[in-house]
C-alpha cells in the first residue's frame, strides 16, 4: 500500500519542491527532478511485481459521496511501467535539451506533476478516479504544450484544451450512464455492464469512443495532436508515446474489457464498426504523414496511425488481438520516444526542421541518424525490433476473429511507413558534409544522445528476446479471457 502511495505521490512532491527551488539553483533542481522521477519509476516496478504475483494493492476513499480508488491490475501495470520508465528517459533527455532555455522551473514542475497524474490514470480502480486523473492530465500538460509562450504555442494550447475538455465532457456523460445502468463503477469484479443487452448501449459505446477517442487521436478527433508539436521535443515524445495519447488508448481498452466485456460488445451493432474505424485511421494517418515536410508533423501523423494498431487489436475481441495490442503498446512507445529524441537532436544541432533540408545531416550526426534508422525499421514492423511481434499477433488476432482484411491493412500500412521514412534516411546521407559545425560531442548532447541510443538497444533486445515482455502480455490476456 505504501509503495502505491509513494508511486503516485513522488511526482506531486517533486513538482512542488521544484516550484519553490530558486530559479538560479539549476543543479539542485535537476537533482530533485531526477530523484523523484527515479523514485516513481522504482515504485512502479515494485507495484508491477506485486500485482503480477497476485497481490492486490487497493487504496479507496470518498469525496462528496463519490467513491475513488486506486486498484492496479495487469493492464494498468503495463501502462504504468511504460509511463514511469520512459518518463525517466525523457527527464534525462530534458536536462540536455532544456539547458539554457527559459521557464525551466515551470517546465520541470509540471513535468513531475503530469508524471504523478499519468500514474494515477494507470492505477485507477474505478471510472471516477480514472476521470479525475484523466481531466487533471489535460491541465498539467497544458503548460508544457505552451512552454515556448509564443503565438503559435498559445494557439496550439487553446486547441489542445478545447479538444480535450470537449472529449472529457462527453466522457463524463458516458460515465454517468454507466453508473445508472451498471450499478457500479469499479473495474474489479468483471465487466461493469455484464448484466445483458439494454437499449441505448450502442449510444453509450459511441460516447466512450468520442470521449476517449480525442486523446487517442482517432480520426476525426486528431487535429490537436499535430498542432501540439510546438511543444519542446521531450514533451512531444511524452504526448505521443507515453502520457496523453496512451491515456486515451488505455481508456478505450478499459471500455472494451472492463466496462462492456467481449461478450456484450460482440452483440452490439455499433461495435462491428470499431475495427474498421481503427483500420481507416491507420491508413489515412500514415498516408497524410507521407505528405508532411516538417519532421515533427510527419511523426505526429504517423503517431495517429500507429495508435490505432493498438485499438485494432483490442477491437478484434480476440485473445491474440489483445496480446498484439499490449506488445504494440510496449514496443511502439519505446521506438517512438527514440524517434522524437532523434528529431530533437537534429533540430538542436543543425537547425533542420524539414525533410526537404535533411541533406548531409547523417554525416554530421551519424549516431543520431543510426538510431533514427533503426527506429524507422521498427515503425515498419521489421525484425529484429519489438514492434514486429506486436504486428504479428495483431494479424493473427484479426484472422482469428474472422476479419482477415484487417491483416492486409497492417501489411499495407507497413509498406506506406517504409515510403514515409526510408527516403528521410536516404536523404540524410546524401550529399557532402555541409554541416561541419554540427557535432555529437559535449555534455549537453551526451544527455540527449545516451537515452536515445539506450532506447534503441532496448527495442532491439525486445525484438530478439520477446520473452522479456511476454509475462506482462500473458497476465493482461489472462485477466480478461
């Protein structure tokens, strides 16, 4: 129990301490940020160890007559581990990236607060607690989106708030109806609405799809995500691969398996459309990505596509599909974070922000572009990267559910991913060494390059030894099937 409290509270305490540390005390602030992020990560691994061993960690209370509880299960543990582990990588990267930049105290304070809130989303034990942390996540990440404080950042922040608060309002209506029809809101004890088919459940499913679909960047609710690319690169990585978008995806997984359940969902007419909504987002997202010249916008639309890989697996309502979704959650998060880190290094060291100006970057930043190349192969879904196994099980789940055309969608998406990113790599190594001033030397660059390369190595190990991740996958599948 204490471990769970420490896990959720580490970022909160750390964020408050950072807020009172004098702005001139950079070294002290950095030590506080590292300590509390590391503490949260260690505690998250301890929570995972206990939950996977069969121990129940439950913390409950009431606010205004509403029951709130933290009660992590295997699915929540997976999300928590992804968030906590990659957050530490993002913090180390930030120490190099943010050096010399303005508003660092605000940046690190809200980075830690968002850390606690994200773990709250992961470990929430009922829909009330989930909604509370889900809403708080919007407000704690908003200052990170507008970190640059320029006109573009403020406009992107406004769009970010409008989209996410609108989605949360729709979600709240869905939660109220769930409480009325299901009689409870706890995730433990089987699907909340398992009592049988009722009139209006198709509309309830639609409300949840819209409410969570905004943060999950399902088309057409995705437009806030490319706009949010004005944020600092470490924030973009967290928005796209860890915190905000994964909260939406995680919410939809909860809807499928903890609110409706596979049996009830299989009886709903609207549920038949869900895999095709995901498939459409996969294809349209990556096609639009190929048209983007700005590096970060290309990654943004590719994110929109790849998030729906996870949703497609969940919507198959098959154990193999869910296994693929969990594998994709882990593998994609690692590689997409590495990709964003690579782009941050390219922008910081060369000033290049567009694909059309990438000539010669590979000669100036060979380690960065090597990491970018490996991560690109992972986005395509090739061995020996961990995302291969996610895609493999997603295809098996699609076929097992009688929806074999979805497997063709995944194959086609991989080919378009190759069209999207391989030319970027080729262009980076084309031409002369025209950027002789750009280097990969120095302490600041080392803080950015080290976590980038380590993430690529981790992704390779997960591809070569998928058994590293399989116990987590099996625990999630067993908990719902």
